[in-house]
C-alpha cells in the first residue's frame, strides 16, 4: 500500500457504524492519514429504483438517502478528528465486495460489530467472513469498550500470520504509546505436522518451556524495531479464545492473525474467531500476512 493510503470506514447509519467512525477517526489521527467514509449501495444491483418516486419531494429516494448518510458520517469524523482530511462516497455494490475492493489501497478497513442493510449481522454473517478473508489490509472491528489506556494485546501461536499480527500490534502500541502484551495459549503438546502422533504422557514443565520458546521466537524482532515499546510475555495453559477474551478486558486493542496453527487454525471461521469477535471487550484487529 502507498504511504498516503487512507483509513477506510464502512458505514450504514447504525450506531455500531457510528462507533466505527469514531474509531477510524482516531486511527487516522494517530497514523496522520486521510479518512475515507464508504457506503456500499446494493440497490442498483437488485434493479430497485433509487431515485425519488414520482411527485415526491426533492431529495427523496434511496440514493439521496445514502448520500445524506455518508455526509453525516463525514461530519462526525471531522468533528472527532480535526485536521484529518475526510472524504466520503456512495459506492454501488454489495457491502463486502465494496470494502474488499477498497482494501488494496487502504491502510486499514474499520467496521462496526453489527449493522443494518448490507452490514447486518456483521460478525457472524457473510460480510465479516468475506472482508476478513479477502481484504488485503488489516480489518478493525469496533466492539467492546473504547479505551485510551491499557495494553495492546496480540495473540501469538508461532505461525507466519501470527508474526504479521505481532508486527502490526507492535506498531499500534508504538503510535499509541502503549505497552504490548503478547499472549500465547496452549492446551496440548504441539503437533509437528500432518499425521504426527501427540504423546499421551508429557512433562508439563518441559511443555511449558517449549511454549515459552515459541512465544520468545515470535518476538525476536521487536527489541530492534520497537525499542521503546515495553513487551509483556504471557504463556497460558488455557483455550486461546478464553485467554484472549480475558486479556481484552484491560486492553485498548486486541490483534489476531487471520489464520494460525493449532487452536488458532481457521481463526476467522471457527470457534476462536467467533468467541473473540463476540466477547472481546475492546476493538479487534484482524491481520493477514500481506496486510
């Protein structure tokens, strides 16, 4: 992405989308980037008339309504982030397709955790699945408490995507002036690969040492790249979703990778993602390796 890439926020007029606008405005301020407000306008695809009905007052119809929705969101963003350049656009298309289409040139896409119309059931429905699966930039879901203190928490499992999440989380911690809390949760000895048999009996202390090394290895770059970011390492013998949800209660941001090993496999489509996106008590950023 270009250095001047915008933070993009999807809006639909719902209260969660308004929270996303505030969150996106804060991100744009921290990153010193422009903010782009986008509404996916699906009606033309369904061949629904979008202009004012015959004999209706001026300004009636679906498209003018969508344009007013975007204008209101732009005004809210400008009020929340004075000095940030804010633009808005109604883009014809289904919500997820529009946002994925924005992602190649975006610094980040921000969404509410629920919505109306094309954004309905954002966390559990097709919009969230498609955007998080195919967006070429990080996706930030506005949910839980809006905090300006507390650590940035990142889930770590040793995979390449987990390392991408760690880099993103460290960058967020740096611009926020916050500590980074890296959480690695495990329940069983790790499998070395497909078909690998796990031992029925294992040494808990030896296993704990191995898991400590997994976490340490994922953080090796940080001291050089982000020397001023304090890093706390947490290794928990627990389900990853539970460990991350618990850590989110004191966090200002939770960061996870789009895929992972072991318990983090299928993070966005399985139980861990659903648990985190439903129960995290802070905004959640989902990061892909190329994001």
